[in-house]
């Protein structure tokens, strides 16, 4: 039976070691072929193609929620930047060299 990971933002899931229930192959998600589906990504055993890991894609509502303690929010760094329009307008207003 495949392991289901409901929280995509948990650190280290790509490098964790998983074991195939059918053939006992062991490896990380980076070593497995991936199938993308609408709501999840399925990682299969490279030897017997048995599903090992299902990673549920985050919804927009889940993405907007604050992250669990200890997990940095990647999009927060963009909030301090001025809107793109303001930056490009400043470039056009700069004196020519």
C-alpha cells in the first residue's frame, strides 16, 4: 500500500527512504518515476512499478494558510517588493546614460 503525504510542505519528504511493499526496493522519491495527476503526484517503484508514495498537491486555500512551525514560507519574501508596475515606471523615469 502506498504512503500518502497530505502536507506537501513537510521538509525532507523527497530525500526520505521509502520501501516497496511488493519487491522491497528502497530509495528516495528522487529515484522514483513520477506520474502527475490532477490532485496528487504518484511515485512508483522503479523495479516493479508498484505505487509507493502519493503526494497530495496543496490547494490554494492550503497554500495561503500559515505554514506549520519551523517551515519557512517561500512566498513571504515577495511581499516586501514593490509592485512590478512601480519598478518598471522607475526604470523609464531614470535619466539616460
